C-alpha cells in the first residue's frame, strides 16, 4: 500500500471516528432532554429483566433512587401484598408476551388507599422476538379516581332525587334527542316509553336548538301539545347542556301549566264580564245622574221663587234646610257624574305644554279668598316650568287637593302649594297643617265616600268623592299620587308630571339669563320657620340651585363639616330662635371654613342700628316682604 493510500485510509478512519463521536453526543443530548422531560412528569418508569430484577429506573416523585434498587425485585423494596399483586401481572406478560394495563390500590382492601395506573409491556429481542424483559410505567391516579367515584355517587344521588321529584325531568342525547333518563313524573306526563327525539315529538325542537345556537340555556319556554288522549296540555320547559354517563346530553325540566291555564282562562272570562258590567254601570250612572240634575235644577229655581213667598221664621228655617239639602244633592250627583265618566273612559285627554305659573295664578285667585275667609294662610311657590299634561284634568287634580286642604285645616292653619324638579319630572306638593290622616285611613282614603273626621256624615264637610276623583285623574294622566300624613300635624299630597321645554317670553328669558350663574350654585339657607324653609327651598331648586337648609347656627355649621362641599353663597334670615341671628350663622360659617363666602341677610326689621350693623360687616340686607326676582338678582350680582 502506497503512502498516499495509507494517508487516505487514516483520514477516512478519522472522519468515521468524528461522526461516531457526534452521534454519541447527539444520543447523550437526546437522553438528557428525555430525562429533563421526565422530571416534570409524575410518572415512574422502569425496566426489568426476565427474573423481574430492576435494570433501569426513573421513579418520578415516588421516593426511590435508581442506584438503590438496580438488581433488586419488587419483593425487596415494596410490601409483600403489593409486590405479589404486581408480580402476577408482570409474570403473565413475560409468559404471554402481551402487554397489560391495570389500575390497582397500593394497599389492598383499604378504602382510603392511593391508586396508581400500571402499564406493563414486553421488551423483545429485535430479530428473534424473544421476550428479554419488561418496560413498566406507573402514575398516581388517586385524585382522578376519587373524582370519578364522587361523580358517580353524585350521579346516583341525582338519579334518586330526580326519581323522587314531582317535577317531570328528562335527560336526552344532545345529538339525536333520544331519552337517556326520565323520572316517573315525566313518564306520567308524556308517556315516554319507546319515544324517540323527545323535543321533536313535543314540537319544540326548533326553539330549543335555536336557543342553544345562541349559547344560551332555555328558560321557561311555554309550549302546548296534544296528548295521546287528544287533550290540549300546556307546559314550560327549562333545559341546559350537561354530560351524562360520559355523553353530551340535555337536562330538561317541565312545569305543568294546564290547570293554571284553565284557571287563568276562567279568570279572564270573569274579569271581562266584570269589566263589561262595570262599564255598563258607569255609563248608566253617567246618563242617569246627568238626567237627574235637570229636575234638581228646576227644584232650585222653584225654591228661589218660593223664597219670596215665605216670611214666617219657621218656614224660612225649613226652606234653608231644603236649600242646603238640594245643594248637597247637586254636589253628590256632580261627584257621581265625574266618577262614572272617569270609570267609563269617556273623559278625553289632550296632552300639551301647560304653564304651571298660569295654572297657579288661576288657583291662587280662586282659593286665596276662600282660605282667608276661613282664617288660613295659603301660599303658592311659583315656577316658570311647563309640564306635558292635560290642562283641564291637571287643574282639577290640584283644585281637589287644595279644596281638601282648606276643608280639613282648622283656623290659623297654613297651606303650601309648591313644586320640585328632578330628572325631567316636576313634582307638585300640597302641604297643610290640618287634622291629618291616620295610617288606617290612609289605606282607604282614595275610595269613594271615604272621609276623615266626619263620622256624622256632615255634608258641609264634603261627600268623600274628591280624593277618589283625584285617584282616577292620576291614572288618566299616567302618574301616581303620594301621601304622607300625621294626625293633628297635617298632610302632604304629591304627584309628578314630565317637564317640557317651550319658548318663553323675552322678559322671562332675560330673567333666566341674569340667573344663569346660579345653575348648580350651593346655597346655605338659614331660616327657622318650616313653611318658609319649604317654600324657599322649592324656589332655589327652580332656579337650578342646590339648597342646603338649616334652622339654626349649629345646623348651618353641620353643612360645612369636613368632606362636604362648601356653600357658594349664604342666605340667612336675621332673627332665629334661642336668641340666635343670621349674622351669627354667617360669621361662624366663614370662621369655620376660613373663607369670606358671599352672604345676604333677610329681615323685616328696618331699624337704623341693624342697617349699620350689616354695613359694618359688609353684608347685603334685603327687607321683607321680598320679591323672588330681587333676591335672584342680588345673588347673581354677588357671585359674578
């Protein structure tokens, strides 16, 4: 062999050695990656020779070290019972050459024993196929087994509960709709034996599938079907997807509405008859009461003529009683006519933008003289708002409340009519200091011929129809009447209507423009008279202000506690109770907040000393009686 050939052969051998080394390194790297992956697995792996001795072991997290078990058997490292049970399986695989898989407890017969999944596979010689050992794997399945056992127990419990339930319960296959389980109640209701595709048979398959397609559960879907006895029946179904015995299924429950539907039908028929009878009654009363007013009117005319001929005092007294009785009858029939028209739905409703100020002006002209004649103080707190309502019925509603307040408020009492605006609604209030209404009477006060404080049925105190009419008008206008009352202290009635924006007159717009700076202004108002508090609070709210009402210096200071927004302006009455003054309140608030908050003092006192005191403190003094426009302009000027 020439030197050149020898050199080539050596080079070829060196290249072969290099490739072999590379393959070895590659195998080592692959083994390392495999072992690294095993470290993240709870699985135990091992190899046995034909004598069941360990030749290789990766024991996962089971606590054995490979060097300590190589060459040993299960009987050397495990308990006798577990080694025997595993040995039976491993020997059988050695003998048959067929792998086996079994789930077994670590301690036989122990309910609390841990379980592992054992896989035993034969290792065979490549050419001859002879079994030369075993490859085994084991993994802890205790938690999984307990979950399966718990699921099975839960399923058995559910079966027991379902069977005991009086509600029809059915479990159907998700795909074909065939029943997998149903309880006795369901079988009694639907006769399910040998049925296929339950939802299709009940005629609700399309609705159920459409609901499931939206990703929703079916919730009380109502349906009707004809039973085998040719009887129309009504049910609701609620169903959701579940897994049942390892299969995708649908659990559905049913509620029998058949009897309920029949009762409802009977009730609707009875209600319809009652409503027809009520309408007929109301129409009859409307017609009859209207016709009866004609002879009553004639009787009134005749009595006025008869009055000229009766001069005897006893006869005059009798005539007065007849006249009073006739007036009472006229009021009674007028009330019945109003009630019957409202009940018969023959009162037209014309919704329009109604000026609250205009309505208040008319009611003020009508009722203030009546109130003054009885020795009452009737006050209207006016607003420029408009409401969307029927002008005639709106006015009747207020008129009845005000008339009631005058009727049931004793001499020297006070009545306040005002409004409060909130979130697109204007709430109307009628407050009085009258006799009040007991909690028991409040429950029935809106019924016909119900009166408070009139057990003798004195018709001079009304007929008990006013609030019943109010209740019906409120329904007509789409509102509800609120009531708050305390015996011997007075009552408050209120209702709300939607506000509406309308074009205002130029002079009104000018006033609103002057006061635009007041929108959202926090006004601390100090006044000890409750009626004045309420009226002024309504006025400030109508201007868009946020009123903070106080009756004393301490209450005024409470509005300035830490965490509360400070007032923007103070309006204080000069003379308060317990020798306190509005000046005291202003100075204490300024001191507490360390701010020179704009302030105005209201007083009916025009003494020079008071004027000089206000000037000395740099305060504005406005004299009572005060027009709202004057106060509004003063506040706007101070804040600007």
